[in-house]
């Protein structure tokens, strides 16, 4: 229920079509989860696992990077929505 709640808030905050989830772990005892929204302007060639290469493409100037202000706005929207909706039991 928590992941569904977070992904729903992220979808609404970004207008994304999908939220990709990628869990990683090596030897340290913790859980690391990336939630990456795929917006409506993301090229189909960058869907799926290719979406995780967009940060490198932005650094190389191949795609337009997301601004810090945009990231802060999405975070504030998601945070506000998560605080407003009670947790499911």
C-alpha cells in the first residue's frame, strides 16, 4: 500500500504515464529503491531500462536535463499529497 500511494502521488505530480521501480542491493543490509517517472515527452526509445540512462544522456547534452526547481516542485507536491492522505492499514 505505501509504494502504491507514493507512486500515485508521483504520477499525479509529474503527469507521468508510468513510474518505473528499480530495487538494488549489494552486501550492505539496506533497501534501495529508485522511483523514476516516465513523462509523456519521454521518447519511446528511452522507455523501460533505457529510462535509467537518461541522467547520463542529460549530462552529455543529448537530452534536456530536469531543473532543480522542477525537482523541488515535484518533491513538494508529492510530500504535500502524502501528508494529506492517511496511511492505509
